[in-house]
C-alpha cells in the first residue's frame, strides 16, 4: 500500500508541474502567435482640434491634440506641436476665425494674429473685396441676411425728381454676393437676425466700383437668395410703366406690347370748285418719344 501511495503522489506532482509549464509558457506563446504585434503608428505629427471649435473662441491646450498622419497628407502650414499653435499670437491666446471640426487640422489661416479679435479680412476670398452698403430694416431684408448668406443688390432711381408723376427705374447691379457681416456681426455661425444699419458683402474689384457709382444714383437694397442658389438671372431694367397702367415703355428689344394706338400724321387733299389748288391738312404731331432706358450692366459676383 505504501508503495502505491508514493507512486500516486509522484505522478500527481509530475502532472502538476506539467500543467504549470503549459500555463506559464505554452499558452502565452500560442496567444502571441495568434495576435500579431501592432507596429507603432508612423507619420508626421499634426495638431488637430480635440473638439469642435466655434468662431471667436480663444485657444488653450485642452482644445488641441496631436495625431500622426502620412507625410503626403499633412496640410500645408500645419502645426506640429501644441506649443507652436498656442504661440501663434506671440503672447496672447489666438482666436478662432473659422469654425473647426473635431480632429480637423488647426492651420494659421484659421487663427487670428497677435492679440487680435475675429476680423472680416480673414474671410475675404483671394482676389475679392469687402464692400459695405448702408441699409435699413427694409432694404436690409428685415435683418434676415446673416454672414454666409448670398444676396443680390438692387438699385432704384427716381427719373423725375421734380415732376408731378413719379417715374422710377430699377436695376440689378450685383448678383450672388456673399454676406461677410451685418453691422459688426461677422460670425458665420450666427443665427440671430437683427435690424441692420450696414451690410458688408464680398464682391470683385469691378463690382465695388459699380456699387460706389450706384450708391450716388439712388437707393440700394438687398434681395436675399435661397440657400445654395447661385444661378445668374436675366434681369433687365424695369420702369414704373412696365407694371402700372399708362403708355407702354419704349423697349429696344423684345416682343411688342399691346396698348393704345399712337397718333399719326396724315395729309388730306381737297379740290375746290373755284380754286383747284390742293389744300393740305395735317393731324396733330405725335408727342416726343420717351427717352430710352439707360442701360446699367448687371454684374455678377
């Protein structure tokens, strides 16, 4: 009996050591073979926003983080360290000029300069200009035009400032101009309409010249466009008589319009008994034709 017990105990010890060997050495090696080692991420460090950043926010270290991207995907001018991004203002916290999405690269063009506030000039596209118009609650679309919207600029002229009957004409001077600011509000994420006094729009250099001239000829007003609508409409000048009753306006082209017959001249020859010389009778001369509509070319933006 004693020999059998000793043999059983020895066999148990051997089996226990074998199980310990398998648990300590064999199993970890098998698991490692099934899970290949992930290589460390390679690429260039780029500073990105750790959360969405709003227009006008001042940056701090908690808003930024570093990720690595392939060298060919690094945006031009991207910061490589958080300290470099925070030092863009030379001492003061830089201000966000354009909304930045989470994990989007933080670029110098999206931040303000040294200690400056959000500025409209950073929003002006290459080759364009910012032009400011004086508006009121009616001509400024009731304050519903906000930064980022697109508008048309309409000119209305009074051609008879001293006459008893008013004769107005309107032109579309600029189409599809982007609104950069209303009064001092230049936040493109703003959704709070207000009664405006001025509107700043983005136009070309030529369009800014046209607007400068148009502002001296009559009253300028804004027409708000539908979001995403960028087509350029055919908008010839329109007179008061084009939609009110009265004599039809003189048009240089297009189909003829119906209206009362124009007066005409006639010559009547009558032979008398005693005097065979013809007598000439003339109908009243027609009134002078209306002056042609002055053409103001429609500009696009």
